[in-house]
C-alpha cells in the first residue's frame, strides 16, 4: 500500500497519518503540505509526522506531479478550511479547495493511481431547513468554503473510470482533540471556553442544526474510501459521512459540555437573527456501504478528550479566539510578518516558521 496525504499538517492530517500507520504498518505513507500550520503543535511527545516515510513541502497550486508515481491512493485534505478564511481569501479558497484538487486528480489518474479521496463537507447543504439531507438533496452553499466543495465534487465527477475510483466524503463538522488542535470549530470552541472562562456564550439563538464527527472517525472513513472497491458505491461516489445520532442543535452541544464540565455558565442570545447555516444530514448510506467504519466516538468521549487534551497542555487562555488556535489568525499573522503574500504564497524572506 502506497498512500500520499495532501494537506497532512493541519488539524485532521496528524490523526489520519497515525490511523493509517496503525492500520497499514508496512505501508509507504507520505505527506505533502504547504506548512501554514506545521508549527502549531498541541500535544507532547513525538512529532506526529514521525509515522510517515517522508514529508514533502509545497503548494498544491504548483504540485509536483512526480510525487504521484507509484501511489495506490491519494487523500486530499488540503483546504482553506472554514468560512471566515473563505470570506477573507475567497479566490485562494477556490484555487486550493477546488481547482488544484481537480488538477491533481487528473494527474493522479494519468499516473495510474487507483483511488482519489476528497475530504468534502456537509456544509454544501447550507440553509436546509428541517429534515435530514440525503446525498441527492439540492445543494445550497452559503459560503465560499461550501461553494469550493461543490465545485470540487463537480470537477472530479468526470474523471472517475474503471481502475480509478473517486470518493467525495461529505463530512459532518469536525471535532475532537488533535496534535494540531483548532478551536474555530463549534464543539472545540465550547469546551475551550468552558475551561478558560467558566462560560459558554452562543451568539446565535442556539437552534441551528450541526452534524458532528470526531477526527478519529474521519480518519477511519478516509481509510475506507482509500481502499474501497468500486462495487461499494461505484467509480465515483459522493457520500455523507457521520452518524445520524450526531445531528445536534448548537444549544444541545453547549448543554452537553456544561453537563460534563460542571460549573459552567451558559449564555444564549435569544434575540439573535436566525443563523441560516442550519442542516441535518442523513448518514444511512454510509452505514450501509461501510458498516465496520461507521463512527464510534460518542459526544461524551469527544468532550472528555478535548477537556483532557487541553488540560494536558495547561490551556487557560481566555482570549483564545485571538490566538494561533484560530486558523484565520495564523494566516493573518503570516501576512502581517511578510511571510505570506495576498494570495497566501510563501515569500522568499518569509519561510515557514521552524
């Protein structure tokens, strides 16, 4: 087994790398990343990439095609990865999340790669109202990030063929502790706020729906997609990845954190305008196709894992929303220091931080 993980130095990548190494101990597993967030380690011990056979650095917009030779599977995690970043860097978001993804997939097919896996998103459903959305439901992307995933899926569809399977995994919102933790995700934010301030403040009225999935279960799904036969979903597959019980209202997530952590004040802005980003998702097809890879981590375990992981690094920053644990803040800091230009390319005098 020979796997290349593109975008492996972010929040999800370290968990994926470690899971694949445990699952395929003798495999050739390599990573490729631009390194925006490589220095932001939130766990002690060995560097997560120590499990890899090689780590390559570069920009997906100028991807070295020779890295695709001899691969069995390519997993595409590279992304400008949330709505605030997509809003500030819209053109880059489309370039990285969609156009580069399609170009690399085309090159992968030409190089004889067997499987290409895209980490897509349930955010493509946008303002979905009530009822769980299946894969065939109309799409209503509300942000540049969500639109980029729609475009990526559309660009990949014509490339699939016999001998080259493509899987677009529409993941629920990620959560859970990671060696490169992000706190700009709803559950992660709530746990961090509860620990650092004793308070959870919901800026909306708490009613929007959010399906969630733990990063460990995302890794298991990516492993499945990288190895699935075409008989399990066809040459080209779009599939919602998560679990039906993990469809929660934002308020329910905050209440779960409050219940686990104890003395925590919960504030909800009942007068807030409705948040249009609300959707429930049906994950039945994933359970049908990948029954032994369905999510296993519970909400309780996710909250406890975040609590314990944050305590282990002595987290107590009440101003964490202005810190490097927020991905947009990192990109802005790189730009301010002259390390990145307007289109988020490294400048010669501003190499990635050591």
